[in-house]
């Protein structure tokens, strides 16, 4: 076994690999970019090496720097995690040439499965069923249109390289084929540098079911059953489960047998996944599944397989890469219970799942799940920032129960007890999906989320009680103070008059004024102006009451209700008074983001409408312009990470 390995990745998967390596007594080396200098995986590793600036093209994708780091630290092998260089055969060749071990498949295996057309031809020869379609070299419009007619509409045009739905178009009519082909080729060229496409039969009710396979360097290969990853949005997986709901024994046998054939056909070593597209229009049948592609690496969703088999796939990866045989035979791998994984992202479901960034000022996950085992996979801690440079996934919640119903109930429960403040997340959307009637019944296909997106992403109106709880939390009146003085234990107590306080909150463009007073029974009256109906008064017990979950963080307060969260900005009366006294106006960030470009400087006189800076937020650029003529007193620095409400520009005076 290795004594030291380097992990060529970051975040959650780096932490995951470190955990198993530590259990095995293997020392670890982390690599990190500027943005990750204080990240969790760096803190957990035995050693850490800086490999460059924050952009992945200058750090995590620079293979030569990673190999140099491994050699300089005495690491014997490199674990690629997933993403980045994990499926780059040229990197594998360089690792091997440097005298190191790549913890994964050979470069030849990766190349064999790297292009969809070549992979499908190889699978056909191995006796693995492939989707009816055209996978040849010809790319002329006339040829591809003719093949589409032969296949029968609807058809799917797919880029042969890459994934993630890029370079993919559904075509329902011959009249639309030419335009769809042109668009798919442009997108494929821009995304992968390869405009070559395939044309395949479109499956009307598709399910995405994949099989976990594992091989060693002695010709052995096994499967660890299947996962269902049909719950997708824009071809990105959202909730995965194992085993697939409604899977007949006959179909499971046929599918897993095909997956092992595929692995053996390329002499596969290590963890891999054979992905199949399944026609579920008439239920699951053994003659209705076809090879789609192979992921020659560990999958994001691998924990659900580990939960239902009891296998540590990362441990197997290390053992096989170190030259050991597979530790068990196929007959020894048993299926036990049901598992789900939900991916929590900092993204806004109400805005088309646009990625978001920000500081995770409050981060709390459930520590148990009723009737089920719970596993939280994360690479962040409270106080960490979600960077615009990397994938915005912050955690995977994994549950395992004796049956699907128990596991799904537990998943919904832990999602509803998840508390994250500082950035918008998809937790509420995931909880709604877990509670969806069709999903609960196992009637899921890749179009389920798109069909129900409006309902799944709907946001409940903020109740007056919620606003009142936010105001009370912001005021601090409901917080008991640790003190030996018994009078301090009386929240809001005043010696000579009823305790009262005025608090101002902001939600979007709406300003809410709350007047809070203490009732004789110890509860609070919160009178609200600016919330509908205006002037409404709410009587509540305490911001720390039994049923209230609240997080106060710099300049904000967040109330959690189930999986939903409601965030309000707290107006600082002293800052406002100081601004008013000095005649100063300021511009604040409307959302968390990165100051990409600064176009003005302190002391500069600017005119109304003049661009001052560009804020990059949620993968889009927003120009911040001067709201009036004035002289700039302060302006944010280029490259600064800002949160919602951060002052970007402060003016000395209006001109």
C-alpha cells in the first residue's frame, strides 16, 4: 500500500479521499489555488502545496504543476477525484512517465471511452446494446438528415465529445433538422473544440440508470448494482438513488451483465460507471435499455452505492492502484436497503438555477435522520466563501434506510432541517422534489423536473409572523444575556417604562419598520409598517422560541421555516445617520458577487450613468453605473468578493 498520495482536486471530493486515506494510514498531500488557501481540504491534509491563481486553467488543470508537487513531497500516487484532470489521458501518461501511479484507469481505457461515437462502436462489438442511431464519421447535412429520417423522429443530435447537455438538440420534425444541427455543432465546437455529432433515436420517457463497475489489473471486473439518476434539470443530476425504483430482477441481471462486459472489453481497472438510457414508457423491460457513455472515474453520486453495498469505493481504488486484486467476488456483493443523495448548491431555483456565491455565515446540517443512516459529504465550513471560480455544490446529503419510503422520508426531513445563510441555495427545491407525489411513487424520468419546475421552485409568501420574528431577532430583544444579574434574564426589561425598540429591515426594495414592545406576560408585540397589511401587530414569544430557527449574520437576519429560508437586511441606524449628516450617498451590491472590473477611482468626478464597475454575480456580468453626478470618496477594489448589501461606491457629495 502507498505511504503517501497527492489529491489533484479540491472541495468535497478531496475531503472524501482524505478521510479514507487517513483510515488506511496513508498520508495525504493537498493542492490548492489562491481561492482555496484556507479551505477545509487543505486543513485536513497532512501537507498542502500551492499550485497557482484561482482560475482552474491556472491551477487545478495545470497537470505539470500537480506532478511536480507530488514529486517534491514524496507522494507515490495521484488521486484525481472527479472533474478537472480525472478523465484526461494525456495527464495519465505524464503521471506514469514521472514514475508515479495514477489512481484510476489506464490512459488507453480513458481514450477508448472518451468519444461517444467510438465508444458506442466498441460496445456494439462487445455485445452491449446501444441506442439506435448514426455514429459514423460523415457529417454532411444531407447524410445526417437522411439518417434522421431512417431512425424516425423525434431524434436527438448529440456532440460526440463532452457532456452536460452541451451540443445537444431534440428535433421533432425534418423541417427543424438543419437549424438544430447548426446550433448543436456551434455549441459543441465552442464547448469541446469538436463539432462532430451523432444522431440517435429520442426516447419518449427516458430514465437515466447507471451501473457502478470496478476492475483490477488481473482481469477481474464486478458490478455494485445500479443507481437511478433520472431526477435531472438541464441534464444535470439533482437527486440520485440506489437501487433504481421498480427494477425487475430480469432487467437488473441483463443491465449489470452488460456493464461488466463493457468494463472487460477495455480491460478496465478502478472505479467506473456505465450509463444507460432506458425507455420507461411501458415500464422497465430488459430489451429497453441502451449504452449511453462510460465515466472513467469515481462519480459524484458514489456514496449511494457505498451505502447499499457497505463498500468503501475509495479504499478499493487505492488497493487496486497499489497492485492488489479486488477484495471480493461478485457473489459476495449484496444489495441492502435503499439510499438517496441530494446535492445542495448555492444557486437560485427561482431564477433558472443560476449559480450564486457568498460567504456561508451560518451552516448547519442535521446530525441524525429518523429511521435511517445519515452521511453529510461537504468541503466547506461555516465562514467559508463560495467562490465564483468553481462548481457551487457545497454539500451532499446521503441517507440510507431499510426501504425506499423510509429513506425518502428521511431525506425530506434532513433537507428541511438544513440551515444555510449567506447565500441562496436549492435546499427548498430539493425538499419539494423529495415530497413530490410522482417522485415518491418512483414515477420519475429525466423530464420530471422540467414538467413540474414552476411548482417545485415556488416560493411561499413571507408571513407577517416570519417578518415579526426577523425583526425581533434583529433587535436583540428576544436574546437572553448570560449574566449574574437576575434583571438581565428578563428579555427587554426596562426599570421605569415598558421596554420598546424600533428596528428597520429591508427585503429587496421594500423597507419594513418594526416597533417592538414587551407585553406584561413576557411576550413581544411587533407592530409592522411597510408589510402588508400595514400597521399589523404580531404577538410572539421570542426570537429563540422553540419553533423558531434563526441566524443573525453581518447586516442580515435569516429565518428558517422547513427547508425555506427568508433573509432580511438590517438597516444600521448609525451608518444611515452618519451618511445623512455628511451628505454622503452610497451604492450597495444587489447580490453577492466578484468585483471584476473597476472603471473609476477615489477622488474622481463622475456623471450620472457613467459605468463605475462591473460586478460578476451568478456567472453573469452586471454594470454598476453612477446614479447621479458626484465625487467618489471610496470604491471597491478589483477582485474583491462582496456580499449582498456591501457598499460598492461611496460619494463625497452631489455635484
